[in-house]
C-alpha cells in the first residue's frame, strides 16, 4: 500500500503488510530478520526507540556491528555478546527465512 504523508503531495511512503519474524528476545529488545532483506546474513535489534544491525558471519560468527541508530556503546557490547552466544541458531533462522546463507 502506498500512502501520502503530512498532506504533502510529494511525500509518499510504501507500507508493507508482512510479518517480521522475531527470532530472539533480549531484555527490552527484539531481534528480527526481515523476510525481504538482502545478504549477507544479519539481524536487526530493535528496542527503546533504537535500532542496530549486526552481521552474523555464518555459520560460526563472529557477530559484528554494521550500523547503530541510538544505542550506547555499553548496550552494543552487551547485545553483541548475547548475539554471539546464539549465532548458530540465528544463522539457522536466517537460512529458514532466506534459504542458504
């Protein structure tokens, strides 16, 4: 669906109506893989109004930060550690959604 924003005829946005699989939950955070996303295998960590993208480097890591939108460094360190502990399961989730990694 395409909708016009803020009564501005030049500003349009595409809205997707598909489910975004939450593949892991961390305290106050969701780890998601978008079904229509691109390679390399990666996850989006969303919460508290922030988002970070981590590449998985499947099948065994290491997990690495690609982009950060608002998380503090100590939060990123904690998130990266938690993702690293689950990297094989996250890679399997990516493969289940997108096919071979």
